[in-house]
């Protein structure tokens, strides 16, 4: 802290965080050294302000068909700057000019799921996540690209064949399903026998 002239009996403390409780002590000093600090002042809370820190680690993707899943790292309490804190979610299909806006009023939230039957599987979206409180809307994150959920495979594997390898085992093989932009990657297969 700044050293204040010995004839001064008050000071303005600057660069404090909004909506945070502080207590203060005063310490006298001279050429010999520094004395004992005063007793702490009463707790004093600074006034609220618009939040200025945007959420980080914007991500998401996955989810079910016709869903856009958006995730973020919640903003810590000391950076919320006031009561009524929440998140603003802005998203649009890649290449579109119109943003869709949603509000998540829960402080602890870290996920938003947008459901709409018109969303095609694996569609890219531009996404921004911002913050607000009772003082107003704050900062938005930079744009992240997030893909909507995949669809289930629409075709069955072709070329299935079985070869007996022992009295208790059969080797089953098939042609893989090719990657499809609309249904996504195949994560696994299920082999059924009867």
C-alpha cells in the first residue's frame, strides 16, 4: 500500500473488487520501523457493479439428436460483482447472422441444452457465453464452434459372415459403416446370435 504523510488522517483505497466485504487496518511507521496495526475496522461491502469476467472453457457438443449442448466453467463468487448473477447464452448456426439468446439464472450452472427438431445432426454452431447481474449485462466470451448432437446410424453393417473356429466359438465379421456427416462416427457394434 501507498505510504501516506503523517499529517494525513484519511485515505481513499482504490482498485477494490465490487460487492466484496473488506475490513481495514492502519499501521504507523517512522524511521525506526513499523508499529502494531490498529484493530480492524467494521466490515464494509463495496457497491455492486456489472460483471466484467466472462466464463471460460466454453465447450459442449454431443447430446442427443436435435440438441445443442453448451458447457462452460462457472464464474467464481468474487467475480460476480453483485446479486442476481446468471449467464447469457448466445448461439447461431455457422454462417447465420441472427443470434439466439437464452438466459440461465442459476449461479452454479455450467451447462445449457437447446432442443429443436430443426437442428440437423453434427451441425456447427457459433457460441458465446456471457454474464449478467442486477446491475446489467457484462462481458461475453469469444466465439467457440460447437457441434449439435449426432443421430443414430441409419444403415446396418453389410457383408456379415460367420466362420466356425472351434466347438464353442464362431468368428463374425462385417464391413464397417462409413462415416456420415449427418449421423456421425460409429462408436461400436453389437453382435447378436440366436
